[in-house]
């Protein structure tokens, strides 16, 4: 069995075990025939029988309806056991399009980023990681994803975005994780070289502005015009509100598709943003307390999200 496949299997099994522990549900209590088939495929792969493992998953995939609860799991494992990177990428992308609300979508995004990095496509890898960080604010994988995103951006020469990601990464990585913080701070000097350019430009503008003010003060001033009463405003200032954000995309099409699927389920979903990221949000709540209650209700329906203040 290939090293990539072995590592992927170990990560996936660890992730599944962690999910069961978080939910406090014994593995035996939630085991289904589908789980048994996936476990059998994993055991075959562990023994080096990759062909047999894929045969089991392919058979299970053909027998699983796309609208069933277990479809995302089968698609995810078919990607994990794929014989080639192109096949794995196809299934990860398919999972994100057809089951974007599945718990497997989080891992699929990270796996796509890994595949893009492996073939040297830093730009798409960075886009996947940025979408991951926007969509999964509570994921335990955020610290490592933040460091990887910073490295990819600097490798592409995108210093401004890299420095912005670095500042965000400082808030993501806990102080006790010295290894990742050291990797992140390695890029700090490059931001120190970048920021003075902005400061210098700002100082130049300030000096020009000061000179103009001096000339204006010394020049004779015309008589001040009589004040004209402004017409009464008929538009009210738009008030801020809270929403539950469930996803964010780099392009509008998948965001719109997801919002429509949520609307068909009776939810007040919409897409916010005219440029990327296109955020899929649900509801408009006057207080954070109301939004938190809605977030809990959505979570009980299988929709992971977080409360966002919309201005």
C-alpha cells in the first residue's frame, strides 16, 4: 500500500474516532452495514490489498443513493482509496458540490489542498485553505492550515496577503504550540520589510497634504457662501444584525447552489458578498442571543455554522 494511502487512512480513522468521542456516542451504538463495509475495505487496505478495498467501496458506492445520509461518507472513502490523485480529486470536488454540509466536507477541502500542493499548484492550494479557514472557524486543523497558507502565499510572492494571513494566524495558533508559532513567525521579517513602504507612502501623502494646507492658509480666501439647508433624508441608516454563517466559497455559483438547497429545506438562506469570499448565511437576528439559539437549532439538524455580525 502506498504511503499516501496509509497516511490518509490513519488520519481519517482518527478523525472519525474523535467525532464519536465528541458526541459521546459509543461506536457500536451507531454502527451500520455501511460502516461495516467501510471497515472491511480499510482492513483490506491495511493488509496491502488495495484492489480488494476499492472493489468493496465501489460496490457500496453503486448501492448508495446520492440523497442518502451515508452518501458523503462513501464518496469520501472512495476518494481516500482512489488509485490516482486525479481520481481522488474528482471525488473530493464532487463531495463538496453534492454534499457541502456533510462533516466530510471539512476533510475534503484539506485533502484537495494537499493534492494541489503535491503537484505544485500553490495558488489553488492557497484558495482551498483560505476557504477552509473561512468555513470552519472551530476546526482543530486551523493552526496547521494557517501556517501552510502563510507559507504558500509568501512562496507565490503575495506579500500583502501573506502578512494578512500571518496576523490572522497569530490569533489561531495557541501560545503553547511553540512549534507552529515559530514556523509562523519565521515570516515576520518579510512583513517588517513590507509595512514601512506603506508607512512611507502614507507619510508622503501626509506631507503633501500639509503643504497644500499651508498654501491654502496663506492664500486669500473668498467670502464664505451662505449655508443651504440640506433636504431631509428619507433613507434610514441600515442597522447591523446577526446571522449564522454555514459556508464560504471562492466563486458565486456553488454558494448560490448551496443557498438554494437550504431554501428548499425551509431555511432563510442567502449569499452575502459581491466579491469572494461568497458567504452562505441563514437568518437575520436583532441580537446575538437569538442568533446563538438559531445556531444550536441548525446544529441539531446537521448544519455546522457560526454566528457572524453583518454590518
